[in-house]
C-alpha cells in the first residue's frame, strides 16, 4: 500500500471519527436522547463519542508522524 493511499484511508477514518463525536454531542445536547430513553440514551450517546475519539485521535498522531517522515526524506 502506498503512502498516499494510506493517508487517504486514515483521513477518511478521522472524518468518520469527528462525525461520530458530533453525532454523540447532538444526541446529548439537542435531541435530548438521555431524557427520552434514560440509561440507554446515555449509553448510545457515550458510545458515539467514545468511538469517535478512538477513530480520530490515533489517526491524527499517525498522520503527523507519517507527514514528518515525508518531510525528512529528500525528493528525488
């Protein structure tokens, strides 16, 4: 797998993670899911935020390391 393809896949995963974080925030703040569903609503909202964080943070770190490595290597 080439670096460009790997970067594109990681960017997609990062966007999905950010989207899940925003969805969880929407469920908690605007849809009032915890008030409507009780504990199940809290769990659904928290899982959206948790999965979003799991998807977005490690990909950002890996992308930063990968891009720093590309800057170090001289272009031929």
